[in-house]
């Protein structure tokens, strides 16, 4: 079921199987007729997301772009299931990871060799599934106007090299991908392109944002008052990240 978080931001919860399926967020003022998706989800999890979008009243031809917080398989796995149904959607990814998926290099998508062999044993992955044309390479620091709402792109490497957060100053709302979750958890920092030292900096950046609403890639969302929890999470993890 699709849930409105605030006016202009909706949450379609992921449906985890033996692998996690990322949440999808929808951004855009209802009257704008211009909507963005953030992330897509795991393989085979595209059709229910399309159903959810339609049930919630979105017209698929009003979805103009899909912005990836990063390109792990649980976020990008069903991108190619969504794109044929959303013909006008561009794909926006941070430049660091765009370079990989544009040339079909799935090292970041897979994370590591153990995941890769597990995934390949469970799914028939057609060739080129993770070769994706990127229409806009994000850098971090730019402000995007998405369906009448402003979001700052924050480059928060560490979980992956091109992880981004999308921050709305007005509502102090952060879409955090897998860099930080609710309830004291952070994303893994051992997979390909991860970097604990960078993650440390990124967590400090996040703690300084003064976040009220936290919308992570998995598990529970926090609809208000997230700041103390986030500061606590960062304080607890910093010593474990070395440096
Ligand atoms: Zn991830
Ligand atoms: Zn994830």
C-alpha cells in the first residue's frame, strides 16, 4: 500500500523476500503533473510497484524520472521492469556509479562474489540487465526542483561510492538510501566500492542536517523528530569505522 508521508512525498514499502527489496518514494506536488521515483527495487518486484502507483492515482506518463540513491541490486534490480511502462522516465544516478552501469559493469550492483553467486543461482539474469542509460549524472551539491519541490543532492559515499541522499530543507526530510536507517542501523560498508572512512564523513554530514523526517531505503520510516535518533546512531557508529 502506498502511504503519503507529507504532501508531495509518498512511500511504497519494499517487499523483502530472501533478498531485501528497497522502498520506492514518489516525489512531486499533486498539481504539478511531474513525478519522480526514488529507487526501483529488487528483480521481479516491478509489477506490484506499478500497480501501487496506478492504484494511488499516478499516471505513469507523468513520472518523468527515476533517481537512484545508489545502484545495489535491491534498488536497481527491477529498473528494467519499470522503464517500459514509464516511457518518459529518465534515469538519474550519481556520476561515480553511472560510469559502471552505463558500460554494463555490475560490480557495484552485485556487491561481492558471494552475493553474485547467490543471486545468479536464484534468478535468471538476462544479459545486459544492468546496462542502463543514464540521462543525468548527479554530483552532489545541486538543488533539484522535482514537481514543485526542492531537494538538495547530498553525495554521501561510504556504503557505495556514488550513494546520494535527497534533502528537502523545508520539511528537513532526508531520503537516505542505505547510508542510514531508523533505529540505530547503518548500511554495510564492506561491499565493492564501500569505504568506511568516507562513510564516517558522510554520517557526520547527515548528523549536521538536523533531520526531522527520515526516509531510508529499507525498514521503518520516521515521520518526525528523527534528529536525536540520527545523532545517536552516528555517535555509536563513528568509533567502529576506524580512522
Ligand atoms: Zn545498498
Ligand atoms: Zn538496499
